[in-house]
C-alpha cells in the first residue's frame, strides 16, 4: 500500500455527509497505489450503541466503518493491508480491540473477517438494520503491558 491520506471525497451518495464529516475529523482514509485511490475506510472511536453494549467496554476499541476496495485492486490483499494498518492504529491509541460490524446476511464476508483474525462476538438482528454481525480482533493482550 503506497500511502494513506485524508482528502475530501468525490460525491458518494447516499453517505456523502457522513464521509465528509469523518474526513473533517481525520478519521476517513484513502489508500493509494501508483497514485490512484484504490480503497477507503473510516477508523474511529464511534461504537454503534445499537450494537455494542456497555458490557463490551466500547471505549477499549477502535471501530472500522465503510471499508471498500475498488474492483481494480480486488484480489491483491488490499483489505488485509487496510485492516492491519487499522490494528496498528488501534495499538498506537492504546486500545485492546479493533471492531467492526458486517451485514448479517453475508456469510462470505464473515469468513473473510474470521480469516483476518477477527472473532464473531454476536449477531444483533434489528429489523431496520442490514448490518449486525459484530466482529472484534484483539490488538493487544492486557498482560503484555502495552
């Protein structure tokens, strides 16, 4: 992965306002390869309260949102590189976990995250949400003293 930068997004309805806000807060990133943007993700401390409960200790994690890789870059482990970068970012922030939620009805995506070192925490089935499969990856062990 060549670099991660913060830039204003090209119009991406219907989530354009969310993307612009997260970029203005320095939480949305673009990945480039040979000068072309090939992927994006948002990494922040925003635990979705419909998914992550107080008992989950939401403040002990960073959260990945809206990860996407262009079709041109598919099959090149870009997603794995993005997630590895996000794990490093979470560790640098002193967090214990990197978390995300995925579509409940996409078992292929669930397998992908399991293969990236995440574990399925639970599935929250809310009728008004497509997402709800909750995954987390340990960033640091409490015993390692980081």
